[in-house]
């Protein structure tokens, strides 16, 4: 679930290595193996992605610029609202 917030803002594919049971039993002995399997699968999957498909995607910089612009607009609105409240 760590990537749930990321998926809302950045189109991506999350590949995870799962090493725990669905109950309360935790076993850290398999974490390294699960991470290695996830990494190997990711490497294999990337062999099937063509660069042309990647270039079509929105660049992360463009996305971050949009986020920065939205934050700056919000900041301006907050300052304006604060000024209006102080005048009351």
C-alpha cells in the first residue's frame, strides 16, 4: 500500500516482493528473497517495453512543474484569504 498515494499523481506500475502471510505471522527471513525476485521480474518486464512507448508518457519534470504551479496558486489564495480575514 506504500505506493497508493504515488499512483494518484504519477502513472506508474508498482512491482512488489511479497514475503508476509496475510495473517499476523511475520517472517523477515524472506524479505531479501522477495526483493530479489521483484527486481528480477522488473528487469525482465522492462525488456518488453519499447522506448517509443516511454517517450509518449508525460515527463516527470512536467508533472512536477504542474504540481509546483498548483501549490503556488494555493499559497497565493491562502495569503489572500488571511489578509481578508485580518481586515475583518
